[in-house]
């Protein structure tokens, strides 16, 4: 059976990353996982947890996930630290938070860059002292929790703009493990494709599947802004749409099955690789203008989808929004 939680890799960068992850797994130091959305940060967090002790021990240890970006600001503290009965209107029973649930195991704080400044202060204290109080509680609760956090944005920018506390950053980032984007390790695409084909042919009970060579060529040419998650979703789609066990170009979505990619024989050597867009910038252009151009072109290349553009550029949606706002108030010089 192909497992859906396996960490599949073969590129030298990821093999080295795995070695490093195995070394840090045995210690309790906080680890910060960085990389774009869909690169496999959650897979890596599970890998670290699973390798932190022997199988018999780890099976009994909790792995708790808190997605800081998905929980409203006013609920995040109760999610992390729990609350006492009567702490606020509607608190009709005492509830454990994620820190307590993760006691003895791992707490995975996903999208840490989205955490409010208020919650950051409390988190810093809890991580530093491994102790906290439930909301409305007087008793100090001690825990033994391994913290793994993850972010798809560059936290240095958030620190500069005052959205992320520097002290918390240093506390969480004792070890940083960076997962490169899929477009920078395209040599892994065939292996990942093969793995996901197995996963989905088992899921949909389809039997053996064959993928035509030109589909793989298209996969290698495409830029994968959504990284491995996007590849996985597209393979699921291909498997569902496949006829007689064959995946051909007809089942590929249009953004992947481009003319450009089908007519590979027409690409002359020495020309720029197709599928990629370039921006020409005159020497002497001020940084601000370069930044503006890069942002505008990235936005237009992803149909003005701000989340996708922010992801590609490695900044938070908030940072992108602020920069766009800044440009709106500066006149365009027509370039
Ligand atoms: N190297 C990999 N091997 C197998 N599956 C992977 C790999 N990287 C990512 N995935 C799959 O892609 C999806 C996105 O991965 P995830 O860890 O959630 O990414 P992130 O947390 O960085 O957004 C998940 O379904 C995961 O199982
Ligand atoms: Mg994730």
C-alpha cells in the first residue's frame, strides 16, 4: 500500500534536509520549518515527531496541530492554552488547550506568521518556561512539549514591519529547516508522480496506471506555484479522468498542457526555457521601482491572485497588500 503520509524524495537538497531533520529529531530544540505553501512542511513536522523516539514510544505520544492562520484572533489563546469554567461568557466547562494536549509530544504551530502580537507574547512565555495558565486560571501548568512551527512567509519582513516579535522568532528558530519550492527540484517530479499515481489508483481502485511521456514533460516545464500539493491534486484529477488506465495530455489542465510544452522539439538550444517569464530591468533602476515591477508582473502572471503572488514572492498577504497600497500613492513613471 502506498501511504498518503510518506515523505518521498530523491533530490540531494531534500536528502540532506532529511539527514539534518533526523539529527534534530532526537533533541527537544524548537524547529522552524520554512518554505512556500505545499512544499511539505507538515509532512516534515510529522517526520521529525515520528523520529524523536522509538516506534513503540512515539505511538503513544501526541502530535497536535494548531493552524494559527485559520483560527480567529479572539479564539487563538483559548485554543493554545485552554480555559477554566466561567473564564468568559459561554465557558461552561474547563477545556484543555493545545499545549496541554501535546504534553509529552509535539505541538505543531502552522502559519505562525499569522499569530496576533498579543498571542505572540503569551506563546513566547509558554515556549520559554514550558509553563502557562489557562484563560481565567490561576494555576501555573507545567508541560514538556516539543515545538515545531512553520511559516510560508519570510518572518524577517514581518519583524521589520512590527508584525512579528523578534524575541519569539529567535526562540522558535533555534533550528531552521527550509524546504525548497518544487520548481527548484524538478528532478523529483517523476518520483512524486509515480508515488501519487499509486496512492490514487489504490484510493479509486483503478489498478495499474500509465502516464504518457509528454505529460511528464509538461509537468517538468510547469512552474508549480502550489508546489507538491498542486502536483498531488492534479494527479488525483488525472487519475479520476483517465481512460483505460492511461493518462494522456487530454486530461491535463490547460495551464499545464500548454502549446509551448507540447512542441518541445521546436525549442532551440540556447533560447530561454519556455514556461518561464522574465523581466528586463535596466541597470541603475532604483530598488523601489524594481520591487514594484516584480510585484506587478508576478501578480499579472497569476491572474491577480494576491495569495498566490504573495506565496511566490515569499511574503505575507499583509506585506503584499501594504506594498500595493504604497504604490497606489506613488505615481507610475510609465515603465
Ligand atoms: N515529499 C513529499 N512526499 C509525499 N507527499 C508530499 C511531499 N511533500 C508534500 N506532500 C503532500 O503534499 C501536500 C502538501 O504538503 P504539506 O506538508 O501540507 O505542505 P505545507 O505544510 O508546506 O503547505 C500533502 O498532501 C502532502 O502529503
Ligand atoms: Mg501546511
